[in-house]
C-alpha cells in the first residue's frame, strides 16, 4: 500500500456502485439509440483500472430492461471477468424492470421463484444487505411485511463493521414530478425498522441521475444510470431521458465515515496527468518538501 500523504489513510473498503444498466436481448440498443452494452463495457474498463482495490461491485437494480434471460447472460459476461480479476464480490439488487425468476436463475444461479430477492453479503465484517423493493407488474416500489420482518431479523445481529443497505427505489425526494408516482411506498415502516440499527449507508438507483440525501438519519447515495440520464433541466412536469451524462459511483468506506465519488463514464480527452514517477518522487520527500514540490504556485501564476 502506498504511503499516506495526507490526513486520511486509505479506505478500509472500496465499493463500486453501478445502477440501471437496462440491457436487452441480443444487446439491442435501448429505445433504438442508447448503447447499453457499450456503456456497461466502459464501466468495466474504468473499474478495471482499480486492480485489486475493489472489495465489491453493487448493482442496484434494473439490470435488464425487460427481464430477458439473454440480457442477464450478457451482463454476467461483462461483469464476471472484472469480479474475477479484482477479487470483488458482486451484489445484485432487484429493480422494477427486472423479473425475479430470470434474475435468480441468470445472476444468482438459483431456481426461479417469485419470492422477493433479499440477500446478505459479508465483506469480511462489513455487511451488505440487498433488499428487493420491486412490485411484480408495477414500476413503483414497496416492501411487504415478510421483507420487513426478514430485514428486522437480519439487523438484530450487529455486523462488526456496520451495514450497507442496497435497494433500487431510494427513499429520497426528487424534483421530477412524474417520478413521485414511482417512488418507494411504505417508507415510514421501513424507517421504523432501520433507524438506529447500525446501517452506515443506503445505496439506491431508479432515478437515473446521481443524488444524495438522508433517510431515517442514514446517508443515502443514488448512483446515476449507465443506460441513460434524466434531464433535470427539462420543464418541471416533463420526464426526459437523454443519451448522455452517464456515471457510476465509487464508495470509499473508512473506519467511521465514508466518501461517495461520482465517476463520469468516458472516455474523455486527457487534459493533465501526474503518474507513478511523480507520486514516487513526492512520497520520498518530507511533508514540507511535498508542499514545496506540489503545492507551491509558480511565480507569475
């Protein structure tokens, strides 16, 4: 591990948060335009640069657009090699565009079932709970009593490094009026179950733009979609998805805090770059020398 250069040490856990990939059978473009396969391939390419620093890849729903088995197969073909090379665990979360049976078979290797796809993944002490907020046949979200009772039982046993809750329908306000119709219902009941239970962060999707907030005293981070992005500059009562602005998140988890980073989906022209040789030089200097080498402005600037 590289020498610590500033106040903060390296993160204890690094989690890639990807959402709303919306792949179709045969890799067809979404809406006849958006290359969802190419976008996911670019996500994998950018995450591959992190090498073995990734502990998990959390995909918060709408993995496919129509729940087609071939679409799940194509997602696995792209994501599995990244998981293998990085050693990261993959956490799949159900979305409203997914189909529970095909999701279980294609992503989890389990028999098809219409039961909610709720699961727990242990990252050596940091617990990730994937909570199924989908409602078969509908696009809004909800949690049945059985799922809330299951969640309550899981949270009854604290995790050594706390818990991250991953769900598709994020419990956050949105400025998009029509998205309000498709929000998570029963949020008060969810808040009663999770408040004060050691949940450090809620990861969500569904909104197709990156945003952050708080629910039941817990930070909430929503990743932007890789399929297409909602245009928040559109008229208030219109829902407009654009073929651009894609992103994913990288979450750095520390002992007592976390940082969520929005990563634009490239490629982009490089404007400036400092590489390994420069970093090695800076690491070899005293703290004062580092400031003098890297922080001091050239005269006349």
